[in-house]
């Protein structure tokens, strides 16, 4: 099973956005968090669905919110 690792900056940004949406409307922050989790599940299941950009990262948009999850895949192990 693949493991998702967040950069500390990404964790902080996610928390801030969840808090922001929660202040706008109760439950909206949780909706955003669930939307991000759905995107992460798709990335884990289908990591090659998004083409790589010039810098090697990939992006997948959330459905209901104007955000993208930016991710990269580990380099394949080439042996010793």
C-alpha cells in the first residue's frame, strides 16, 4: 500500500484552509477536508492519471473547491 507524506508547510496550509471554510459555514471545512481525502485516495489508486509537469510534480484538482493537490512520486529503486 502506498503511503502519503505531507510536507509540514502543506499540513499547515490544509489546517488553515479547513479553519477558514469552517468559519464561513459550519461543516464546510470538514467538507473540504473530505474532498482532499478523496483526491488523495484517487492519487494513491491511480498515480499515473495525471501527467508530470516540467518540474516533475503532478497535480489533481479538487471537485468542489478551487484547490489542487500537488504531489510527486518516489523515484523507482534502481538497485545497488
